[in-house]
C-alpha cells in the first residue's frame, strides 16, 4: 500500500473533495482534524487514518506526517466578519508554520499549499489578474486576505531558501456539493431563499470545487516547485453570476443594482452596529469594498501545467442544490 498523503483541513469543503480524489486514485490518506471533531468519513475505511491536532499548536502537529509521502495543506480559517480577527492569523499563518516544520521533520517529497487567488492583484475581464500581479488585498483591511498573503510568502521562502518541495495552488470562489457548513455555497442558499434583493457592482471568478481538488492532487506530481497556480474558471459580474445561478436554482434573480456608495455606507453602518452591540453584523465595510470591485483572474497557467479541468458553474450550482436537498438544507 502506498505511503499516505497527509491532508490538513480534511473535513472542510475542499478537504472532503481532496480526500475523495486521492482515494479515487488509490492513494491512502491521513486526515488531520481538530480534537473533538467528528470523523467525516466511514469508520471502516481502511485507506484513511486520522491525526487529531490543533493546527496552531506545533507540538500537536508534530508526528502528523510520520511515514507520509506528501502533505496537502488545506486547513484555513476563511472568516471575513469581523474583518480583524486574531484567530484567522493563528490558523492561517501559525498553522502554516507548524505544517512547514512538520514537512521538514518528515522529509516529505512534496508539499502542496492551498492558498487563495486573493493573494494576487486582480484585473478586468479583458485583462484578468494572474500569478505575476502583486498583492492588492491590503486595501480592504481583511485579516483573512492579509494572513493568507503572509502564509503564501512563508511557503515561497521555504521553497526558495530551505529546499522545501512546495507547490502553491490558489483557488478562486468555489461552488459545488458536499459543503456541510456551508461556506461559499451559502451564496446559493441565500439566492434560493430570496434573501439577495440586489447585486453589487463588482464580480469575481468562480470554479467547481471538484476541479480545484483535481488540480490540487495533480500538483503532488505535476507543476514546478516554488511556483504558484491560480485555480479558477469563469469571470462573471455579480449580476451575471446571480442571473445564471438563479436560473439553475429555479428562482428569480436579484432585481436591483446596489450603487457602490450605498454599499459603502451600509458597510460602515454595520461596523458601527457591531461596535455598539459587540457582535458582528450582517456584513462590514471591508466586505462591501470587496463587493464593489471586480476580482477577475485567469487560470491559464494551471490549465497548462496542472491539467485544471473547467466545469461550468451551472453544473456546480446544480450539484450543490441536489446535495442540499438530499441533506435537508432546502
């Protein structure tokens, strides 16, 4: 039986698809989970073992990769509300430091780090951002983006100066089935329930989560050490995306454009409300600023070097809706 691949964040949205893709290829898996987390896979699965650890604690992570051939580091805290949150830095940066330390100790043959396309500068639909564009997310004041940028730089330094055999993959906005929390697919649920009356002026790049899992697992044997790859597919304005997704969901799309100034004012109002109540509001000024911008990227490099598939977001949304129905979410 082949040496296992350690997958951090194995019970997350992407993590579940990574485990499924590895198993589909006949690969054994060691899943790193937080202590007390329910085991997300069948207990009888002989090709999965578990290591329970708080990823922010290097002492607990130590030994997780013992005997492993490689690591896929997908664990992250993607919280953006509140915009400033020390826990985000603890998971995303300190957690990556702990995984790098364990990768060196275990002398793994490959480390695939899962980041976010937001660590690169975004562009327009005609000239989308790519892996060469410098980080632009600092303008928002979001610890999530800032911490993922810092973590990516840490991995790149390890690859360049410490002989770490690391490849970095950076997904855009993922949609698809098996999002139990839910995370990014919460957008689909809000659309389905009619809770999005309007659409902001910006946009983003969308990708099927299974395509991301395929390219990420490909990066264990493909791609170049020390290189970064954006994993994305379709660049759509929010108006375009909401119209297509609503059609798949069988509901009316949001009707009204939300002017940038109104979005900004509402975000600032929410910040004041959160300060007064001590609880995060529906959104914040940073989230409103992100929604006002067009976060468009190209995934050409990953298509060429990691054989990134390109499944339509219509199919991703249809599969997500079917999964939500099967599991009682709608």
